[in-house]
C-alpha cells in the first residue's frame, strides 16, 4: 500500500514539528508555504513555495496529497474551502473562519456559557464614552494578530483619543484581567468523537510573547477540572478533528477565563514532545490522517523555554546538553528581534 501523504499549509516551526512527527508515523508530508526560506523544508518530504492565492500551485499541491491541514489560522477561508472540495481539510475550514475572527470566537465561547474577558467591538472613536467600564483594557485587531501584534493597552479615554488608529480595520476593546497566571489546554479530538487531552500547562509571557511553559501547572483542582471541561466543550461543539489549544487567564480571585482558541498545535505544547509518549504533533497527524489513537501517558514533568531573537546564539554554540535537556533549533535563516528561533525543553 502506498504511504499516506499529508499536506501542510505553512512552513514555520509548527509545520516542521508536524513533519517530524509524521515521518515517525511513516506519513509523508508536503509543505506549502509563501516563504521560500521556510524552515519546514528541512523536514518535509516535499516543499512547494508559492503565494497562498496562487490557484495553480494550490491545485498542484492538493493533487499530491491525501489530507490537508495547516499550521496557522490566517489562511483565507475561500482558499481552504476550495481545497476542501478536492481533499479533506482538517480542522474544517468553517472552524478556521470562526476562530480567525476575535469577535466571532469570543461570541462563540460565551454562547457555550464559558467565561471570557468582557469585550466589545469598537468601530468609531466616539463609542469609547459608552465603553469606559472596559478600561483599563487592550485594543486588539479582530484578525491577523499573534505574539501581541496589533494590540494596544489603553489606560484611559484620553489615551484612547490620542491613539492614531484606523478603527475601520476592525478592533475589539477587551477589559484588562488582573492576571495571576496563564494556562493552556492542548486537546486532540479524533473523528470517532474520542479525545486525548494533556494536563494543563502553565505559561509565562514576556512582552506578550510566550517565554516559558511548564507542567504541572500550579493551580487548584477546580481550575484543573474546569479548564479541561471547557476545552472539551469547545472541541466537541466545533466537531473538531486534530489538535486544538485553548489559552486561559486566571485572575487574582482564581476565576478562569478563556483568552483565545488556537485551531492548531501550539507553542505551549512543545514540551509534549519529550514529556509524553505521544506529542501534540503526533496526535494531530494521527487524528487528521485517521490513524490509530494511542492512550496518552505522561513520562515526566517538564519546562519549556522559548529562545527568542539573539537568545538562540548561546545554545547554537553548545555542543552538549544534559541528558534531561532537549534543544530545538528551528533553522530560521535570519535572527530577528522577537522572532521565535528555537526552544529548550527540560524534563524535571
Ligand atoms: P496573541 O494572539 O498575540 O497570542 P493574546 O490575546 O493571547 O494575543 O494576548 C497575548 C498576551 O497578552 C496574553 O497571553 C496575555 O499575557 C496578555 N493579554 C492579552 N489580553 C489580555 C487581557 N485582556 N488581560 C490581561 N492580559 C492580557
Ligand atoms: Mg495568545
């Protein structure tokens, strides 16, 4: 029998780690990316570089694969929808469309009776007067944001008014949560409606970019259970197939809020590569390609450190790591400020 071939849209570190996991399962991968220097070309079976709206190249890609998945959510819905007519796209394009829009995403979560921060769409400067109780808050673009990009903290009405921003691009204002902690849940849902769910991961951000993740998270039983329940509700409601991440806030009174959903493998789940028998990447490939589900077993507690910008240089020079340390270099061509260059997982 010929090998299963998985098409992956996007060729960054997530695409790379998906390709590595697929290889282990004897699944071939074809990565499609608009960046000719994309790191995943080092790990996949075949690499195609073209613009995401290059129909001819997309068709060439789709003809070569059995299933299509993606490593980032900002792919035009129409592109995914067209591909889905030819080969199964998982997670479904409709899931992606919902989650790539912050307002639709938050409305969806609230409709499940799951708590989020308070928020409102803001389309005109004058609307701020009726939204004062959302201050201090954060103004966020409704689409295309990541690693804190497109976000502006707003302390007061005066501060908001002095901002030079084109609100017609689509913004929401979100109340600032007095954060005690942040956690995430990674869950993989299979097409037979079964799940594999990882324990809550505790995350620390610096400059709105994830810097550290660890298990176990230092949280109480109620938050442990509630975060898992909510992630399961969300995955179930979406009839999701693949790996999904739910990011949560915990405030100083131990209230849990959903921050956002990532319809894909997630940076906070990198430690699952070394801390579990099956990683978030392997589980994603298993679910999307309809392979066997393997019960999760935790191997170890762990901590993951993101290596951002120049932080990678020190680790690149090291020739040896401790037995419990695992260094990943994403092999990005250029070191850039605030760019995720690699990570180090330490088993504890
Ligand atoms: P991104 O899409 O860039 O990941 P997030 O909405 O997850 O955007 O924001 C990134 C980080 O900024 C969060 O993980 C958190 O640390 C901080 N942050 C965002 N929104 C809020 C908020 N309403 N209250 C407190 N902190 C926030
Ligand atoms: Mg986030």
